[in-house]
């Protein structure tokens, strides 16, 4: 009886800590900034790092001020439709079906991610579904090979678990 009570308590505890999926998708991961390495793959991120992120809409926040290479940019149209639903929420990223344990959160909008078809199966730098990461994060996801193509196939879930608080 004692074991059953412990197992029931454990099941209840696990259920309390599960998070619902707000949105899920698949497409391509690319990089557009980096707060740790500002000069990589022939790119300099100093200017972009000083720009405001979409989720810092009330009190402007830059990538440098957020100071995390785990901020992710998603479809800008979708994000701007409901900032409070997405900003700061956890993103679980899968590479070849394997879940990453990196602490990603939504913080910015990606124009390329909002153009093209959500069912698109070929890469297009001007419009393809996906997420934009820091170079450091994409390098971790791509096992050190982020500079090769600059993009990789991914799938993701945005879950109802706030990892970063913006000004909402």
C-alpha cells in the first residue's frame, strides 16, 4: 500500500509539472546573432546584438541586454499576433527526432520564418518555416557544424513554461 501511495504521489507530481504545447512545427534552424562570439562564419553580430528584440515591446530590450544565446526568434507574424502567449516561453527543439536539453525561449521575430509555406520541404533563405538561433546555440544543435550550411532541419514545440520574463 505504501508503494502505491508513493507511486500515485509521484504520478500526480509529474502531472503538475507537465506543460501544454502552445505550438509545434518543423522546418529549418538558422543563426542571426551571438552574444558570446560576435565574429563567426564571416559575420559580425555587433550591430544586430544592439537591436531591440520583438518581445521587448514596452521597455526596449536588445539581444545584449537579454544576454542569452538561448533566445529564439520565431515567425514574426505569429509572434506579433499574441506577444503575451509566446514571449519568454520555453522552446523544445528536436534534431533528427532527438530532443535537445538546451533552455531555449522565445524572444524575437523572424521574417524568413513567416514567409513560405508551413509544409515546405526544401530550404529557401528568403522564406521557409523555422526558428532563428544564436550561432552558439545552432553550433550546439548541429554538433559543431553551424558554419557549413548555416541552416539545419529541426522540429520544435513551444510549451507553456515561461523561462524568461520580458516586460509583459
